[in-house]
C-alpha cells in the first residue's frame, strides 16, 4: 500500500505542489483582501470623524460670527442712542453730569 502511495506521489507531485500553491495563493489573497477592506473601513471612519469636526468647528465659527454681529449691532444702537441723548440734553445738564462723573472718579 505504501508503495502505491509513493509511486502515485512520484507521478503526481507536480500537480499536488501546484494545487497546494494555488490554495495558498487563494488563502493569502483572501486574507489581504479582508485586511485591505478593514483598512478602508478604518480610513472612512477617520474621514467621517474629521468631516464631523470640521462641521462642528464651522458651526462654532458661524455662531461666533453671529454673536459678533449682534454685539456690533448693539454697540451701534447704543452709540446712536447716546449721541441722540447728548444732542437733546442742554449743555448745563451735560456739564453737571460730567462734574458728577469726575467726582465719582476721584473717590
């Protein structure tokens, strides 16, 4: 029986080695494909996270810009009101106010 196996192996060893080589190649290809798919999935997750951070930073910047615009608008309104109040107040009242402010600062 052993003689039959040895003679068959001697006759078909190139086919057996070739089949093992093909099987090993398929196995290596499968493992590399799965590894590449995992790396692509990880890269996509990193990209999605980076895009979310950019969107969050963009939202924060937009909110900051809106707050700055509101503050500027409030400052303009306050300055306009102060100017209007100063233009309608008699000079004697303004002098009294300035003296009061000067007295407050000295204390």
